[in-house]
C-alpha cells in the first residue's frame, strides 16, 4: 500500500515547482499565472530508505524496488471554490480522492512572482483554503444529517450511527473547526465517518515554501505557520521549492555537497515523506532475496495477513504464516541464513502485528 498526497494551495505559491522537484520531472508546467495547472498531474516517486539498500547489499539482490509515494498536483484554489468559483468543483473533487493534503504556503517575498491577493500572508492563505473546504463539507452535511436523523427516529440502525457521528462533525464545522477533530466512539462510527469522505477530515501537512537563504532555519513567515500547526495538532515542514528544483539531475555526491553548503542534511522530499508517514500512521516492511529487495508500506497496526495482502490479495486470502526477521537482526547477523541459525527467524501467525523494518517471507496456499 502506498499513499497519495494532494498538493494544494492558492495560485502561485510554488505547488507545481514543488511537484516537479519531488517527482524529478517537468510534468507540471510551472508558470507565473493562476490556473496553470488545470488537470491534476500525478507523479509517483520512490521513497528513499537506506535500510533497503543495506538489505540488498547483504542479500546480493539484483534489483532494488522502493515503495512508492504518490503526489497529485491540484489546481490553485480561489475564494468561492465551494460555490464553483474558478476551478472550484474540480479542485474539491480532486482533493476528495487523496489520502492526505500537503498544503503549500508561500513564505517568501518576491516582487517578480504575482500573489493572487497581492500580499504575502501564509496564515490568511491557509484560512482561505480551509474555509472553502469547510464550506463544502458544511453544505454536504446540512443535507445528510437531517435526513439521517429522520430515518433514525424510524428505527433505522445505520441511520442512527450516521446521525451520531456526522452530527458531531456538523457541529464542529459550524464552530469553524475541521471535521478531522470528530471522535468516532466505535468501529461502526469510524466506518461511517470514513465513508463520508469529508474534505476537512483528511490529515494536513503544511509545507512552508521559503527562499533559499531560509531553507535551513525558516523565517518569520514559517514561524507563524509552525505556531498554527502546533495549535491544531498538525504538522509543518520547511522546504525551498527552488532548491529542490536545483537538485534535479544532480548525482548523489553532488547533491550532498550542495545541501551541506546550504546547511541542510537532507532533501525536502525526505522531510515531506517522513512527515507524511507520521501523519498517516504508516510503516515499512521488506521482502528480500537474490532477485530483488523491495520495500512495502502498510498502516501501523496491520497484522501479518494484511501486510501479505499489500503484495498480492492471494497472499492474504491464503495466508498460512510469516517467516519474520527484525531489520537489526538481519543486518547484525548478515542475512537470512545466519538469522535462521541464530534462532532470530520467527514463525508468526495471523495475529502478529507488523513492525517497522520487519523482513518477511510469506507462506500461503490458494
């Protein structure tokens, strides 16, 4: 299982430039005018993980296949999107299809790049987008909740669940708060809440797009965004889309030297991925052999059969057991055979909860 992050924000905040840099393509036309991106560009990137390279080295794997992270570059939003202004309906529909929102905020001054409101204010920008998402959810729930409440009075069990959990979300939205603060009380409410596909229920990562000089420590604009994120229990990272664009095409050694000169230890991509994993509660497991070493992504709490299903549905359906080695044991002892001899290869069943870094070999029968 991978995951898809929708890159959103007002026009000309650096969304397409960041998308190009992250996917190392020029698939998104980055131009200095609104609605440059009309159809959402989609790019999948390999998630960098030094553990995978180490496992492949030990196993002598011919191929290395990282897990994939999807980015969707979504058209810039303007006020009134919830009523169809600009590319509003299309924008909101694209957001509905992603797992998380990467909200790019302009945190730099540049007279050569037009701002849709002719000023730089990342907090106001964030509130503009959030307001449109909340208005869209509010309009949806103000129709759905009364209908569910009416059915609930007639004894409809599913309607009672819907009225309860979506009613809570509706109250939050009326208070100007996002639906993601809703707290389903049981699995049924969690299921109904997820099925509602509310825009403000999606987790949000704020990306502060700063000028090159502020890439290491941020600036006054990014400080305000971090304060906002902390108050919301959200996450924020600092990235310079311009620097990420400059990194395209550089060899690994050249990249490292370039980043070091700027006081950076890693790329913006690495920071966004790590924050995204934390945001969505994901972890990585590995499969390793002479043909290939491969990384896979599942949600934290996934049991062994679900991890097997990330590879192929037949693996989950016919799951028997998972031969499991912890990453540290695999590396310390030098491979599967040594781990088996040392008793570090475990036989785990259907109730085993996958741990980050597990090296799996699944046994199944279909």
